C-alpha cells in the first residue's frame, strides 16, 4: 500500500506542475483579453465610465504572471519534486487572481458586470489542483469578495461604476439580491460538482496505475520464468544450474535471499546446494534433518509453504539463526523429480508477511522448471561418471582379453612353424584351423573395443597432433608383406610426393584406418593379383588410394558397406571369419579426422578405396 | 654356431615359451627374467648380446623404466657398461605406431619393436638385424 500512496502523490504532483504551467499560459491571454476589452469599451463603444482602471488591471495581471512565469522556471530547474512549493504557488496565483477579478468586477459594474462568470474558471481550477475542502474555501472566498464589493457599492461606501447608460441594477435591490444568490449558489454547486468529478477521476487514475503496475509485475515474472528456462537449461553443469536458479529467483521475487537444498543419498537430510544473499554463517548453521523438521517434510510432500513470521512459527529448525540473519518471512517450494522429491527451494524476506499468492505460484513455477533442469544436470553428471567407468572398463578389458589371445596365437604360430617338432599334416591342419579362429577372435575383440570406445566419443579426449601419414602407411604396408608373400601377391607402396605428409590425427587411428583397408585388400585378392597403395597430395589434401585386383564388391552391397556387422555375400563366401565391423570403424575414424572415404569397385576385377585427409597446413590455415 | 646370449624380460611364461623355442632352435642362449628388477640384475650377471623386453609387467610401464635405466645418460650409472646392448620391445599390434623411439633420449630408448602375437619368422628376422649370426 505504501507504493500506492507514493504513486498517487506522484500523480498529483505531476498534475500540479503541468497545470501551473498551463494556467500561466492562459493568464497571458486573460491579461491581453482585459486589455482588448478595455480598448473595445473605451474606443469602440465609448462607454461613459473611465477605462483606465481596466488597462491598469490588465497590466497588473500581466506583471504578476511574468513573475510567476520566472518563478516556475526557476523551481523546475532547481527541484522538481517539491509538491508543497507548487501548491503554495497555485494558492498564491488563485489569491492574486481573486483580487484582480474583484477589482475588474468593481470597475466593470459590480453586480452588473459580465465578468462575474469568470469566477467559475477558478472554481474548476481549484477542484483540479486542490483538495475538495480547499475548493469550497475558494468558493466561499469568491462569494465573500464579490458579495462584499457588491454590498459596499450598494450602500454607497464604494462608488458604483456604471458601464452602460440606463438605469442601474442597484436601483432594484431584489434584482441585486437575486443575482448574488444565484451567483453564490452557482459557485458552490460548481465547486461540489467539479471537485467530486475530479477526485473520482483521480481515484480511477490511481487504480489504473495500480493495475498497470500489477500487469507489469506479472509480465516481468513471466519474462523471468521464460528467461530462466533458457539460461537454466543452457548448461548441464549441476552447480551452475543451481546457482542460476537461486540468483534468478531472488531477483524476480525481489527478496533478500534464496537457497536450494537437495536431499542427500540417504534421503534423511537436506544439504545446502546453492545460495544467493545468505551469509556464510547462516549457510553453515547445519543441515535440515527431516526427522526433526516437520516443515521440510511437508514441503517435500509437494506443498508450497510460507512462514509469514519467523518469530512466531514453531515449525522451523533454526529460528534463532534466521532472526540473526535478518530473515522475517520465508516461502518454500518442493523440487519434484520424476521419481520423487529432489529437495526444496526457499525464498527469504526481511519483511514480515512478505509473500503474496502471486509469489506462491511464481516460486512453484520456478521450482517445477528448476527441477527439470536439475534432473537433467544430475543425469548428465551420472552419464559422465558412467562414461569414465566405461573407459576404465575398456582399458582393463583391452589388456585382459587381448593379452591371452595374443599369447595363444603366438603359441600356435610357434607350433605351426615346427619349433615344437614336426607335426603330422592332420595335426598341423587342426592347429592352423585353431589359429585362424584365434586370429578372428582377436579381430573381433579389437573391433568391438574400438567400436565401444568410438561410440562413447572417448577418443575426443585423445591427444591429436601432427602425425606422419607417409610413415604410418609405410609401416602398415610392411606389416602385410609376409601375408602377401605367402599368397604370392604383389604388394607395393608408392609415395608420389617428396615432402613429408603431416596430418592432424592420432597415429593409432590412422594405423587402424589403413590397416583395415590394406588387410581387406590382401585378404580378398586371390593369389597372383596385386595390391597397391598410392599416397599423393594435392591442394593441401592428402589422398591415399588402396587398389586391389580382388573379388570386388557387388553393387547392391556398396550402400551397406559401412554398416556395422554388414559383410558382402561374396566376401563371406571367400573368407568365413569376419566381423563386419572393420569398414564401419574405418569410416568413423576418417570422418573424425575431417576426411572422406570413397569406394569404386567392379565384381571380379577389383576394388579401390580412396581416403582423403586434410593436411596439417590446411587445418592450421 | 656362435653362442650369442639373449635375455628375455617378461612375466608371461607362455609368451616366453614361444620366444624361447625358435631362438634356441636358431642357436641362441636364452635367459629369462620374470620382472623388471630381476631383469636389471640379470643384465649384469648374464651380460647379454640382446634384450627382449615386455612393456607391461607388474606395472603397465615397467618395461619403459627398465629401458630408461639401462640407457641412462648419467655417467655414474651402474649400467654404463650395458648401455649399448640392443633392446627389442614387445608390444601389441597398433600400438607400435603410437610409441616414439630413437637415439634421442627424450624418446623411448629402444632399438625396435616386436609386435604380438609373435611370428617366429618375423622374430628371428628382427633378432638377426641386431645380433650377428
């Protein structure tokens, strides 16, 4: 209500300032009007009475109006908000106007004067600018002044100025009395009507102002809710989300402080998670133990609860601390997650009984919106922890699964090579079959682990740096020399550029890409064929082509080539073991390093995979 | 047949077995240490012509420490006399290219890598590059 009073005072003040200025402007016209009338009466109609006093009255009016004009300008420059100054100025103006009017009436015929009607203007002005009581006082003053003048003229104490020829009104006492009674009653009726209308209008204006302020506040809150939704959800970091919620809530509700408490893992107490506007000491006062805190229990049961007066409420666990902090009232709303309560949000005010119904619904809205953001952030944090566990798991599995597999394969190879004594052909065949299955299992493990790692974007954290593409491709090709030799394949590596080829990637990733392509080429090319790997650079792009004269890829299969676990039918017929993961991993890696992969193939003639990767210089540019 | 000595430092018995068979068949005298610490001891007693060193033993980088100790540039190092012995490091396929090595002390001080799984022919080829046979 304090605000409303102030609003009303401001309105009256503004009105005063504008009106005073307006009346000064009008008075210029009034002064000039008196001049014009004096001239008209004296020079055109040539009335018998002297017009010099009328000229004088005009001069006086213009003179004091000039004074008011400068005084007003000075006041406006100095201090705008001094209402009493404007009020005094208004009263002074009306008083001087009364004098001038009375003089004017006297010199223009007293009760006969047509200027009598001008008194009504001032009644209306008073009603607009002053209180109803002051308006009635004005009316009484006008009645007194005019009444006294007319009486004095009637009794002869003042000379009667007869404007026009003919019998004087003063010769007919009842006519004078009639004029005066009507004049005075008209003054009071106008005062009553004008002040009633004016105060009713002012009342409505204040109501309209209050309404528009309420609307503005409602709009501000909706805006805050909307903005909060945007900013709160713009991060998934839990602490940031919580901090933003408390800051925004305190700001929007215009309260001293705000806090969020979240349930701990045991669900038995609420721990402070974020605060705004609370002292360190208050924050550290202790946790809210649900068993000892009926208020918190109620809130967590999904009710918004206000504490209108901290001093008298017995539901608080730490009333003394709250009082010491300067908190007089509180409002708490539950933060409800999908699976139950997460905690509560609380707004603190320094005023007793601060919170309105609007505040209750606003805090509830903030709380439900905040809950979503908090839950998202919590889920994200849990995901991060899961991801970390996963990468640890993958590392462990990598070692624990790969090591024994590679030992098994080493043992079998030593056996096949004859170091354990010559094997009969039937046994050698069995061992070779076992070795082939073991090789396949190793590939499967490697591929699955790679895929798992890739799917989790774990490798985004990997250290990328400049790596020598030409060197890695050479090592990959050399790795397949033995196998190519056994199959009587020509395996060649051609480097068509003299400069070292550096790209930004990981050596392991690049090794994997070309190891997959070269090993496929060797695997699916029949004996007597050839596999060539050609590296060239053009316009800052490194281009590696792995071309073979192998079995080729059917047209139908080209579209599915990079799908996980897909294997072309002719590939399956040729080599039974295969995971169907190699090419999907290859493509993923190429894309990850900002490159592209393309394939051309004709069944029965051969296949060519072309990988392009931006060179380190291009990337830097 | 000369009697060049090869020291295998590896904690995996099975793997040592696959290394030992072809090497002994080729006439090398093979000793074995099951940990980095034992390996460093045996370097002194055996004084091998070549060392085959695994990376992961008790710790995931134990092999790196062994190679760094043997090749320490410190003039007072007790392994100064053994710093010229060639070292072949056992690694898994695909990890080879991520390891940097060379004469520069900032890198891993080994001479070459042997990729697991062990292929006897590849193994002997690599060994012969460093030990005259």
